[in-house]
């Protein structure tokens, strides 16, 4: 959600003691069962206490208080001597207390418990290096590289040790590996540049030194140091996330989504504008007659109706700064703004200036963001035919500044748009994902199948993406320079995300009929397509994507829904293909692919959100068959749709389009939903019961730039 008031719900799991389950006959009591229940309750409580002590230790370590952190980790181990993460963290704390003997002792115990884990070997390598035991350090670091060969910090350490041994060829190879993994790693650039300069490759060495200096001056680089959080990811303490199986409550909570449309949207919002428009969920795989596309009297109408089937979208924003979320709704033929008046939305479009003026094109979607850092969210609208940038003037009015800000024409059919600060200069840039070129049909020979009918979008040429850089005065098209035009596929979504946790923004573009394309931010104004390198080179007819950290390891995971009728088989996917696909980060820059929940195919929209405030992200998907909700149980997904939704929504009695928006609309601390009917009408589904677990509302504001705190990452811990 891009808004001047960025609202982030951070859920604190309050873990109560496990209670005994009564037998079917309430009169029968088993003292043995009660005793076991009491023991389980005590065991659970002590385990929770151990996790809590561990997490307190991590917080202390992040405050550079290694002494008290070590005491907290020791306290966790007194409670549960088998808590491996506490022992590893104790090793790290002791290392920063200069207790090399103690650090090595604890790391060796962890290595014996989990020999496949890189962390203990990395710590043993650091300890050995600090003691100038070069061979021992190299042996431990090589064990890390056997597990994670691309880890930049380990390769830098290995390269530096090789230099000490005058094994220059091997040192060069190690530094190059680190730079391939992190092109902005200042330590690797400097060490390799210096080494090449001294060993005869003076020209390349000087170029690398120049790159090092550029990153150092820009602040976009990353270097290794001697303090905590500066020595590499495997020297960082590990927290309990609450996703551990023994901490999860598997009982389905009493949380329901209640249709509150009548109370919150008293009049039908965004009704169907034309009787010619069919259900928008059928846009992908839509069959057109070849004769219609060659008939000059009908071709413009066909293009219009095809674009209109995307159905529009809506963007939540606090346009008036009163602390609650308003709604900007885009349909194929209209755009309207609804002000949130204490939980009731009022149409205020007619008073808004530029937004209420006539526009050209077929509405597809919109995004809100403060592009000029004046503290007020602006709007960018994509259409088939043109795009518009509306400036929030702050007096309840918006101005159309499209031409003034140098926004170029986008003549293709777009699918998605995002405000994103790709160059980290503190202002928001714009990325447009291209779906199709409706003016260019592919020949039968190009599609690989006979032309009995025209299929959308496969039989149309793809459309390029567009990246517009915000230079503070106007926007400049840097698509080619940034290398993000894509393969001119059929993009259905763009997700700005930091997939590798390197504190820069990468871009995932999801395609219908091809593999997703992941662009890695190189921090020099360009991106590199890394799809094959990360394991996402799985072609499919993808219809939507959701992004979030669903296993709480700190890394972004993805869910893709697809069209089963055209989805190709892939050896990369384990298990039966069921139409939905999870791409789980392995926390080392790659993804492990797993089948999604049964029934997750053909979704027009999907989101990860925590519907019950238990601290784990659940999955919500919308298709022509209704709304589905799968609850996240850590290592399993349970379909709770029938319990959490009205029957007509869960069973598809109400035909829905592609729209799905989530936000805390009534400010009660849980996430509500807005879905879109096939005719364009909105339905507000109020979350009742999700706020039984507590949540915290955080209002982030940049003091100078990035005033709306887009791309900020918040980490909070409470207990386990």
C-alpha cells in the first residue's frame, strides 16, 4: 500500500497455555489425562520461556550489549538445553566478547547437532582467523561454501586468507565469486582491485578501485567490518519466529468476513458501464474470432472490450490525511474517489478537480504514492490508451500533471503499475508492466499452433515494460538503460521486493505464457535478469501473484496461480501440479518450488495477509468460483473458506472479477477485504474476530525524503 500514511499491522502472538481437551462424555474424567495435560502445559510454558529469553538476547545483541545477550542466551539454554538457536547465538555473543574459547566451544556443539548448517562453521572460521590459524579458518569457511557457494562474506574471507598465503589465483577467484553475488560489495571490489593491480592486471584493477570509490561515495555499497551485523549473514543471531510447529495453535479461530457493503458503501459502487462487457475473469484465454480482428468497423470495439475485461482496480490511500483509508476506484469507464467517514464511504469525486475531469482510454488500475515528497499521496492511473499522474494539492483537490511531469505515452495495454524507489534516491519512480500490443497479432507460425481462433493474450504480441525515473522535477524513461524492458512477454503483475534481503529493491514481473522474470537491482542504475539463477525459470500461464514472508525466515516468498488448461509440465515442480505454485526462498538467493493448495488455480487475484492476527501470513485468492482462504499452519495450509466466509462467496454463487484489496478499513486492528463482482460492483467484507489477537499500528514518515516510507521494513519481536 503506497500512502502518505503507511499503516503496517505487526502482529504480536500472545501464546496462552495449552488446556486439556475434555472427553466426549463430560462426566468421565481421567486423572491420567489431566496430569498429562498439565505436564504438556508446563512443557509448553517453559519452551515459550526459553524462546523468549533467546529473542531477548538477540535484541540485546543488536544493541551491542553482548554481555547481557550472552546471559540471556545462557538462561534460554538452562530452560531448554536442546534449543540449538540459543546455543548458536551464545557462540556469536561470546565471539563479540572476545571469548574465542567459549565461542568455539558452543559453535562446535551446534556443528555436531546440525552439521549441514553453515552458521557454526562460519563462526568457527571467524574464531580461527582471529587466532591467526589460517589453515583451520580456511577449512571451516570451505565447509560453509560447500553449503552456500555464493555467499559473498565467506568468499571475501577466503580470498583474504588466500592472499595471506600468497595463493593469488585462488584469491582472485574467491573475490570474483563474491562480486558476482554482490556487485556492490566494497570489500570484495577493493581487495580484488588491489590484488590485480599488484599482480599485473593494472587496468582492470584500477577500474575495480574506481567502482569501489563510486559505491563508497554514493553510500549504495556494502562492506564487511568487525562489529556485529558487519561480518556477514552467518554471524548474525537467529530469532524464534513463532512459526515453530510446537508453538502453533492448530484450532481454527472464530474469525469471519461479514458482508458490510450496505453499511459502508450504501450505493452500488462502480456499476457496469456497458452491457457489452462480459465477466472480467475470462480475460486470460479469451477466444476471439479472426474475422472480427480484421473487420475495420469492429476492431476498435473489440480492442476496447478486450481491455475492459481486465475489470479495473482500486487503491486505498489517506488522501485527506485524517488517519483513515479512503478508496480510489478505477473501472473501464470511470474513476471515483470515496472518502472514509468513520467507516462509511462517501463519493467525493465531483469535488476533486482533475480526477473528475474527462479522460481518454480504458481504465485498468491505479496506485497511490507521494511522488513529490510533500506528505500527501498522489495517484497514477494506467489505461489502455493513456496514463495519468494526479497531484494531490492538499485542499481536497487533485491536478492532472501528466504533461507537466514529462510522463510519456504508453500505447500498449498495461496490466499493473507500482510506485517504487528503484535508485534509492528518496523519491518514487514508476514501473508499468506491459500485457499486450493489441495492434499486432502474431502469425500462426509464431504461436506454434494452427489459427482456428484468436486467443488472448497468446496470439497478440507482448508489450514492453516501462520504468520512469523521478529526477525531482520530471520523470525520465530509463527502461532501456535500466535493462527492465523484459522479453516483451505478457506481464500480468509487477512486485517490487527485496528477494535476497540485500536492502535494495528488486522487481518481479509475472507473465502469462512464460516464466516469471526477476530483475536483481545492481545498485548502479541497472538491473540484471536472474530468473534461471534463482530457480524461477518455470514457464506457465500465470494469472496472478502474491508476495510475503510466509515462513518468517525474513525472506520474501511467492505464490503463483495459473491457468490449468495451458500450464506446461515442469520437472522443477515437486509433487502433483494443482494450479497454484509456492516459490519458497531458501534464504540463499534461490527458490524452492512446491505445489500450492488444492483449488488455488485460475485465481484472478491473490494476497498474503494475516486474517486472524496469529502472526503468520495466510493466503486469500479470488476467482470466478468465489473467495478462498487458506490458513497458514507453518508446514501446512488449511482451507477455512467455508468457516470464514458466507456460503455464496465461498462456493462461488456470486461471480467475482479479478479485484482483491485488503486493508483495515474500520481501524479496529484486523484486515478487511474488498472484492469486485463480475459487473464491477464492490463488496466490502468486514473482518469480525481477527482482532482478538493484538496488533500494533505503525505510522512511518520519512523526515526529508521518501515521506511515505515506501519499501521500509519493520522488524519487531515479542516473546517467541
